[in-house]
């Protein structure tokens, strides 16, 4: 038996007990004839004491212990003279009587501490060591707890968990697929699912009216902090429901999670904001409501013929940054450089400083008199001491997106994006279609199976770009945590949708024939929603990246630096697959 107790469970009430502990050496300290060893396991840290005067041989062996040695110790629980209030076990120590070195360790490449000296790359390479750190381990424990809460909640609402295949057919609509060659079917490929979308719809046709799955999904996309090539969805589908039914149920689930995990009470009813309103007020379909700085359109005030840049703009908008009129020229130049970065794409930035003494200073003083700038102040709702930042552009939504990036940057600089504050809402009434410059055609904003708003169906033939979708996103703190829609269950309407998206009947049947045929057998009205489990956990944990709540994540290049994957295949494997690799020369 390697241990009888864990490091986290011993207390002063255990004093006098003989216990066995097992774990890893966090650190050792030698003080005179005494050696102190901090032993760590998943549950905490306990101090071990080796006394040279009591057992010199045992103490000598303890002096040879290095960081991350895996050991087993037997000893007696004793009250500590100098207590450590930072540890749950800080009132006790173990007077060691036996020491068994289970496995030695070479010196680890970084310290296994909450505040480690290891950078991202080295920690990713030695992820199995990084996972020993309390700061990382607790994220996985949180993920486990949330998964259990989710499963229990959905089970209580009559959902049934069904696993769907990982090897499926490719559906080019949407993000790029990861593909897998088939040895038994040469020249043909499986795809890894971007989501179980069509499969869960088939389950609705099958009569499973409430389905869920903690599903692995895969998308071959460029990565960032909240994206990984493989990720996990809380995937759900329901039959015989409308949009409000879905929103109410999953709002209740979110409310349950926030209460159980963070002790936070969400409002009894979350606000719903249309996509158009979100874009107008915040320039984003996932607005961060933890702080203000809402957009104010200034076309009527500044489009006067005095300044060509504004006169040629389709959109002029600004944000009011409270208390920042004291920004220096250097700080304002930094903000100008920020919005000109390729990732933002603005051509410049206009500022107006409404100083505490009532004077006004602006980067467009020579174009506008004080009377116009006072109108800006009034329209922006600015006060003395505030700073107004203005962007303009030839395309309204593009400029709003740039202004959104600036707004979030100011929120960060001013410390307004508190990770312990949670503002959640639903975004509804998305456009059903969006124009793709790359494809030169309309694309489905979500996917081809999203139900158009019944009121807008007459617009499908002549003005499809004006049609709203029966779709909804759950947003928290500026992050899209989940989203879904009502689905098309009428075959003729689905055929019209495919036609607008440029599918010939033959292509539609080739790609989605299984679903089209299934709908001929009495498909029920149905709807679904999927939460991103990784994103949900990262919000609850206050993380900047979802990587820290995934056991073995990929880096920003999509590589697993620990496993050194992806990698080349052995020539024999390629031969069995009847494949030849012929890389293009760039």
C-alpha cells in the first residue's frame, strides 16, 4: 500500500496518528541536524521532518532527495511549532520514520510552482510536468466539476447522452475539415466532425427528442487564444420547441453553473439584444457589457464639408473614455499606432480632449471650431476630464469592428474588464446570410440548416441578404460561449436554402442526401445549441487562453510540441494508403 492518507486531508485532529504519504518532493531545506521536505500530491503539500539525532541514516537519505523525486514516507502526525497559515496542512508536520524512494527525477526544466520560471513553449513541451502545478491542475478539476454539473442538469431535464461518430463525411461549407485517408477505400477520405450537426438532427428524426453529448470537434482554422484545432462542445438538440424554449432552458443551465461554481447569481432573465443593435452599439456580435463606452454615431455633427476624411466616410463613430483627457501626446500616438496595426486596419485616429478646466484640445482643431466640438461633447455625453476617440471609414461595419477593438483596448488599459464580474446576454436575429468576397457569393452565417425567420421568408427570392435567422448566441464578458438555431425541417424550404447558397440539386444530394432523405419520413420541428466547454471553463477560471484548461493543448501553430505532432508518415504507411506526398514549392 503506497499511501494511507493524502497531503490535503491531514489536520491537527490527526495528531499522534501514524500515516503513510506518497507524492513528489516540492523542495528540501536543511537546518542544522534537521531536514525538512515539502511533499506534494494532487491534494496539497505536507511538511516532512527528518531528525539526524533520531535516525542519522534516514536523515542522510532525505538529504539526497532532489526536486520531483517520487517518494513514500511513513511517520507520525505532529503539531508544528511555526505554523504556515498559507497551507491547509500548515498546523501539522510528519515526523518521518521510513522513507521509500519510488523513483528518482532529473532536474526539471522549470520550477513546479504557481509562479513558475517556465515560458509557454517549455511548459507545453513538458506538459506532464506543467500539470503537476497547482495553478494548472485546478483548472482541470474545475473542468471536471463543470462537466459533472452539466451532465446532471441535462439528465434532470430528460436529455439522453448519445455518442456520434468521429469519422464522417466531409462538408466543405464552413471551416476547413481535417481529413483522414481510408486504407480500405483507396483515394477516399473521412473527415473529422466540425460539430455533430447533421447527426444530432438525424437523432431528432429518430425520435430522441432531447439529445446531448460532450463532443470532440475539429476545425482546421488559424489559431488564437480561444481556439484550438480540437475542442469540446456541450452539444444539444431538442424537438418540438421554439426559440424561447431553448433560450430559457440553457439560460437556466448557465445560471445553475454560475451559482454552483462561482457563487454568482445571474439575473432572473438575461437580456436579449439583436445582432443589428449589438453592431450599432458595440461593433461586435459578442459585446462586453462589463463597462460602457458605447458607440455614438457622429455623421450629422462632423460631416460638414470641413474635413475631407469625414466627408467621404460612410460611418463616423466615437467612444467616450471617462477621465482620460489628461492623456499625453505620447499616449495618444500609441493609440493611433494601435488602430493602424494590420490586425485593426484603421487609417488613423481622431481625438478630442475635454479638459478639466473647460478647454478643448483636438487633433482636428484646424477643421472644426469650438462650436462643433461642443456639439460632439453633447452628443457623446462627455464631461470635463473625458477623452473622445473617433474613427471613420468607407464601410460602416468594418469601421465599427475597428472601433470595437479600440474600445476593448481602452477597457483593458483602464482595468475595466474584471474577470470576477460576469455580464451575460443573448444575441438574436442574426442575418441568415453573409457575403463572402473570397467565394463571391452568399454564405450561410451559421450553417445551411438554420431556419429563416418566418416573417422574412417572402424576402428569400428577391432580398435574401435582408433575411433574419432564427439563431441565438450566448455571450459572456465579450466571449461567444455558445450558439444555436432553430433548424429547417421542411424539405422544400431546405431545397430553397441550398439553391440560394449555390448548390445544384445534384451537389446537395451528394453532400446531404442522407439528411434530405431522412426529412421525408416525418421530421419534427427541432432546434439546438452548443456551448464551448473550453471557453466556458476558461471564463469561470478567469483565464486568458483556453489552453490552460485543456490537458494536452496545441500551440499557436497547431503543433503538439510534447508529442512532436503532426509529423511525417513512414513510407510503408503511405504505400498502404496508396498515397504519395508531393509538396508544392513555395
